[in-house]
């Protein structure tokens, strides 16, 4: 038989293991996305401003920031978590648990968010920028009143994709001591041969993906109007 | 062929120069875009620059409001030498120059009224004054019922009206139009041109337009320049340029080759209402006693004065007499020998 129903402890673990795990997954995801968004926005602004077609081209800054972002992006999340554990310990005092996982997840998320956002901002019609400059708008006004305002729907859909991507990353983090749904699926499901437990968590993750996508689309429609 | 209707003389006393471009040169990495540009635009006039795509018209326009820099030469706009401006001063300078574009350049996610308020927002106008000004200008361009529409709900002509309203919010002295009607169909183009003419007359705003469409220039511009090969080939009153038909103009509007059949001669007649006018033309036709045919006729009107260009076939043996008759009545004309097309051939007289 494909599933082994004989000795599942799903119901027993549901309140004390699985529900708290959902909570810590959401905490990890939420904080890493919020922090990643804040840092990613700053980086995207720097990239868009200093790009060769930007408001204030500066190839040295553009290349340095671009290179750093690409370098961080090239790390697989699970390696990043292990590799920066000294930094994590210095920042939050521990390298285990969901609080600790937020540091590497943020570090992994901000370059992705920055690149998505950069692409969205660069999509804005060049003539609109030209028009704004023609009536004397300053660079920061063009950035925030024109570029971000026009690119908002595209930024929202980029963020939705990134959030779903990093839901998967939180489960990976579970493999190296972060806790959350990934850790539960591995230790209580996979390693104890409790298939039902494992697939139950897969289903929970699936529902979370649907929810994030749904919320993302809802916001997209709201801002597209 | 270099043709210049002594435009410095035309800038007589009382005509303040609003835009003065002197020996302006600009290059991009892949070559020259503007060579030795000289241009005078008077305060309060509508001036047209016409040229083919890639001739450098738009770049010239952007040099005038500092959106592009240039290597040498001068641009003095509204008594300001723009190469002397730092970044902050440049922003303040641009405030007094409105600009509209071929593709309207509206913010797609903002309503019509928010689009119009954006320049004022950038200059920190009080919200109530901003709203009032935006509504006034939208009434002026005839879009009172579209205040809360989004740009994608508007037609091309309406979008350009919004863009015009937006360009007028900061009460500019100059309005730059970069192919402003090129994306619109002819009837809408006419209505936008009428609006621009009203703006010019009512607010005294100097308008500099750039287009590839000679018809637009003929409709609202008093004076014009033709740009070919990155330099200004011709400047002058639109009617003078039109009647003189310099080579650059023929190149621009397309070559029309007209031949005269055997025994007939081709006569080119330039008419001005102010010189002779319809009476002179009547005299000419009376002289020809019906022995002529009209090959082509372009009659234009600007500010109640009409002018036109006629091509006639007349009997070859009558040609000399006909030319004399024209001269008597003050009609400009030139004649061409049989079998030679207009354009690039020797005149007979």
C-alpha cells in the first residue's frame, strides 16, 4: 500500500506540534518578507537610480550593488543559513529556532525582491519620466510619485511570487534547526515513517500557497484599478 | 539650395525673442544629432519645426528645456542661458516650460484630475488651490465630465487634452509639443491644434512644435524651420517656405513630378492674397482665354490670408506672353520647358 495508515499520530500531534509549527512558519515568512521588502526596496531604489538609464547614472555604485546582489542570490538558502550562522548568533543570540531563521531568510529574500522591483520600476514608460522631469519634478519625486505609483501592480505580483518562493525556503530552513512546518514534516513524518503526517503538512503548505496567491491577486486587482 | 527669408529682419523692434538657439551642436556616441543649429522664436508666436524622423527635432526640443545637454553653442530661453543652470535652478526653469508628447505620457494609475494635479503636487501647492486649478484647466480643455476617469478610459484626443491641461498647470511661458498630434487621426488633430491655438492666444504662451507633418505646421504656425540631416536647412514664414518650395520641403512632403506634354509648357504660379490676390488670378485666366489646364493646386489659409501654388499647362508658344502677364499683375511665376519635370531642372526664364 502506498500510504501507511497503521500507526499515524497525526491527531495526537495536531494541537501540540502541527498548530504551533504553522504559527512559527508564518512568523518566519512574515518577518523575513517584511524585512526583505524594506531592504529590497532600498536596494531597488539604488539600482534604478544609478543604472545607466537611471535618474542619476553612476556605474560604479550600480555595478557594486548589482554584483553583491547577484552574489547573495547565488547561495542556496540552506547553505546560506549554515554559512552565516555566526552572524545570526551575533544578531539574535542564537542560530536555532524561527527567530534565528529570519536572519538568513531575510538575507536571501531581499536580493530577490530588489531584482523583481527593479524590473517593475524599469518597465514604467520612459516618456512619463520625461514628462515629470519636464515640469520640474525632483528625482525623489519621480521615484516615489511616478515610478512606484505606476509600477505598484507589477511590484505586488512580484512580491506574491517571492512570498510563495520563500514559504518553500522556510521549510528548507526546518532541516537545519529552524522549526516550523518543514521540520515537523521531516522529523515527525519522514523520519518516523508517518506518511499521513508528512502529507498532511504538504496539504497545509498547499493551502497556504493558495491563500498567499489569492491575497496577492486580490491586492493586485485593487491597485490595478 | 539654401533658402532663408531674412528672418532676423522679421524679428523687428517690439518682437521679443523668447527662445534663441545659437550654433548649438550635439552628438551621441554613434554620431552627430544636431549641427550648428540657429533658431529664434518670438514671444507669443507658434513656431513649427518639421523634419523626418531621426532628423534631431525631438532632441533639439529637449535641449531647449534642459532634458538633454549639448556640447557647444548656446540656448537662451526666456532670458536664461540654460547651460549656466545648476540642478536646482534647472528644475525651477523647467517649471515655466510645459511639454506634451506623442504618446501623451499620462500616469495610467492616476485619475485625470490627479494627473493634472501632479506638477502642482511636486511644487507643493496647497491642496485646495491645486484642485481648483486642475478643474479650471480641465474645463478649458473640455473634459469637465472626465475628472475621475482613468487614462485608459479616454480616447487619444482626450488623453492629449489631459496632457495639455497638465502642461499648463504651472502657468508656463512656453509650451513644447513633441509630435503632439502624430498619434491622432486627422479630425482629432484639428481639434487639438485649435485648442493649442486658443491656448496661445488666450494665455499668450509661446508654442514650439516639432512634427513630421507639414499639414500641422501649415494649420497653426506662422513661422517654421525645416531640419534635414541634423541641421536647419530653411527658416521663414510658413507661407514663404510653402510658396518657395525649397528642395528640403519637397524631400519632406514627397516628390511630385509634373511633366508638360508636347507643345505645352508648365507654369508654376505662386499666389498671395496680399499681392494681387483673386483679381490677379482672374486677369491671368482671362489672358489665357481658357487655353490652359490646372495640373495641381494647393491653396492654404493662415490667419485669414490665403496663399497657394498652382501648376498650369499652357500652350508653349504662349509661354513668354503668359509670364509677362503674370509679372504685370504681380504674380510670382516660373516656367519650365516641355518634357522636363519640376524639381532639379533648369528654369526657362
